[in-house]
């Protein structure tokens, strides 16, 4: 998988979110969501197209290539799992968890990420078991 800058990862994640939500991504919607100028989005789209991660032509919907979709899914999965760790294990409120996950998804090592996912699963199972014990008493 290609290594992208934090900024390009944010763009490809946003494109993927838009595609999931509406079936397509647009420059204006991407600029609005990321709070950047349309010219910045256009520049990023050109770079992502050069890397063969998106299909992009001015004034046309943006789509992901198979490699782009793979990268986007991985980024979004990291975001979701990190948020879950912060909320479920650390008890952080949702807004802070989402914001922190957005920053960390770009820098967390694969080993640290995997261990956080395992710990989240363990804590959730333990809580479920304790709740079950309470109901069974």
C-alpha cells in the first residue's frame, strides 16, 4: 500500500465517506467537509489521480480506484477502531474521541493499533461478562 501524507489521507478518507453516503464525491463537498479552498482540493485530486488512487476529471464526480478504496477503507477502519478504544476503554467523550482518532489514525504504528484493538475487544468482553453475571445472580 502506498504511503500518503496526512493531508492526502484526509482527502481520500473524505472521498470514501462521500461515496458511501451519496454514491459519489465532489470537489465542493470535499472542500466544505475539510474546511479548505476548492483550489486545495483540486490540487490534492490531481496528486491522488497521478498516484492512480482516484479517477478525477474537472467538473465530474470523483471515484476511487481499487487501490484507493483499499487505502480509504483502512484509514476509516483505523479511525473507527481508535474512536472505539477511546470511548469504550478510556471513557473519553465521543466528540473528543473522534477528534483524537482523526489525528492519531495517521501516525499510530500497526503493532500499537493491533494491540489497542485487542484491548478494546478484551475490555468489551469483560464488561459483557460482568453484566451477564449481574443478570444471572
